[in-house]
C-alpha cells in the first residue's frame, strides 16, 4: 500500500463528488469534445484541475487524476482495485485477444512468468547485432537529398526487429501490408472507443469491413509464424519457443493456437509501434535542436570512433539515452492509461466510486509545471545522472507497478542502437513547413509522418 490515507467507502455511501467536473453538454457530457481532440481534453483537465476532475460521460463515470501520489496508488499501491475492464481495453481485445496487455488476474500472472525470461538482460546480448544490421540495411536504402518519411522507416525496422529477435520470423516481405493493416486497425479502435453509439463490428459498414480485412491480414501473418514453428524445427530459446513449450502445471497442456495467436499478436504490436513512435518523435525534436544533435553526435564519435555500435556500448551512450528519455517525456508513445475501479475508495478525501473509469494522461503529467521546470522545453539534461530524479508517478513512459511494460529494457536498447547507428552516419533535416501534430491513435503518432532529407556525415 502507498503511504496515503485510504479508507474504504461506507457501504451506504451515496457518491458525492467533492471535486470539480469538466463542463459538458447534457447527456453526452464531454464526449463530443473528446471525439474531436482527446489529447487536448485530457491535457487541459490534467493541467487545470488537480488532483482529480470528473469527466462527464454517457454510461460511465470518468475521472482524470493528476496527482502523482494518486497515480502511484492506482498503478502500484492498490493496483488490485484498478483493473483493465474499460472500453478502451475492450476495443483492444478485438485485435489483441487475451494476450499480455489485455489479460488479468492469475491467467495474466502465469503468462507474464512464462514470457519474462525472453526479456532478461542476458538474452538481450544476442539481439545487439540484429538491431544494428537491420538499421544499417535501412540506412543503406536512403538516397541522400531525396525526401522520405522516416517515421515509416522506423515502423519497418522495428517490425523487422520484433520479428527477428523474439519470434525468429522474417516479416520484411509483409512489412508494408502489416504496417497498413495496423494503421487501419488502430484508427478503428480509437474511433470505436470514442464513438460508443456506432454500429457494432458485425454490421458491414465500409469502416467495419476495412477493419475486418485488416484483422484477417494481421491474423494471416501471425498464424503463419506459429504454423511455421509447429514442426519444432525453429530455435529453442526465443519468446515464441517459450510460449509454445509452456505447459499448464495442473493439466500439462500447452497453449492453444488461439492463445498463442493472442500473445504473438500482442508482442508483435506492442513491441514495435511504440518504439517506432519514440524514434520518430526523437527525430522531430533533434531536427529542431541542433545543439542537442551536435552533442549526441559528439558522444557517438567519442564512444564509437566510427565503429558500428555493439551491445557493450549501450551503457556508455548515456547522452543518447537521456535524449530518448526526454523525447518520451514530451511525446510518450503510450499517452494515456485507464482503469476501472473495483471497489469504491476514498483516497485523501477523494472518492473514486466503484465502476468509475480512472484516466491517467501521461502526456499531460509529463508537461505539468508542478513537476517539471520549463516543461515545454526539450532538455535532455533533466535525465542526467546527477540531476534530481523525476517526481515518482509523474514520469510514466513505460507505466509502473506490476503491469509495467515487459519490453522496457528491450525498447531502450533497441532505440539507443538504432539512433546511434543512424546518426553516426547520417544527418537528417526536417523538410520545412511540417506541423508535427501528435495524433493519439492508441499510441501517439506524428500525424502524416516525419518527412526528412538525409545527408552523409
Ligand atoms: C518505447 C517503447 C515502448 C513504450 C513507450 C511502451 C510502453 C508501455 C506501457 C505504458 C505499457 C502499459 C500499458 C497498460 O497499462 O495497458 C506497456 C505494456 C506492455 N508492453 Fe510496452 N512499451 C514499449 C515497448 C515495448 C516492447 C519493445 C515490447 C515487447 C517486445 C513491449 C511489450 C509490452 C507488453 C507485453 C506489455 C503488457 C505488460 C503486462 O501487462 O504484463 N513494449 N508498454
């Protein structure tokens, strides 16, 4: 439990809401505004109303919390009382099924235990060379002077890498198909989350039909990976092997194809989209901050002296890691989290009623002036070893507590090696006139991509 004053609510409590409520229209509340710009609504609510504000919504009670202690309470201190039974996760289950991100309880715990060894540091050692080779192949494909979308390039390289490292599968030939299918699926999910009164998936509207098509494309790729390993000829120590070999301690049975599909789809999606977006935003920020880029390139020269980086260089690339952390502060790839309250709790005088949905907007917490000095500035020094630690609960790129990202180390290593391999050889300038609007489609993407021109260093 956290050190907060927590009292279970009396059974008879009629839920008074001692806190402010965002203004909204009758019946629909703030839903129309959320549909237009969810990021802006969440950001305003977090920045202007502390520690908690009610979000008037149809069908559910919503609250946005912005007090880091409260955030820690929900995600760590009493996380058992805050579950993933929310509309957003229900939508996500349409693509990910019941995999590590979406499952809960004892089942989730077992699956996490099975998957965890695939992410141990020692396992990671084998991945370094795959990461730099894939990045070198990507850079070799760039034509100096010719504009291209580097966000799309990062999607492709991270997709290739999650396939090669954790699933030992070559997905490069289907990268474009997969990329498009993922975009269609994620856009559909956020649309459905924000439009609860739309047609259900079985009604063959054009939107639903493209979603179903995207889902079948993704299924084909994922089921193909599983099928090609069923004869047992593949590697024995990657994540897919661990999942396939796991046996239920009571029944002795292995995972069904359906469960394997859900876990693989989850890793496939969670394991590349997020890192690709972190890298894309990093390029945007570096493109606008030549001094930071210069310092980063100096570190690469000092540490690597022109060599391709290896795993053992990663701990030495400290400024590169600081840049990535600061980039994920300003543009956290997972920009918000949501949980449903199991039992009413009164925390430091704030009542969170049973079945209410609690939203935590990492994007806004990361820009809150109470917790960050000059919050809009891109300043990697915040994450220097001798700088004060960020306020606990106010920096959540990978979330915290038992549902924290399983791939956080993998992602940091991958992003560091990709960034170092690219910037050591190339300078990327942003094509002028771009807005770089954050588009919150489950993950936070730069709307329309990031057009750059590469030149050799
Ligand atoms: C910069 C990159 C990444 C970011 C910002 C990120 C962020 C997050 C966040 C915030 C969560 C919690 C989500 C929630 O509460 O619903 C999460 C969970 C998860 N992430 Fe990541 N992630 C990244 C990379 C990865 C990678 C590379 C993998 C796998 C290869 C991965 C796999 C997962 C899984 C399986 C979960 C669910 C964990 C659980 O509940 O047990 N992520 N991630």
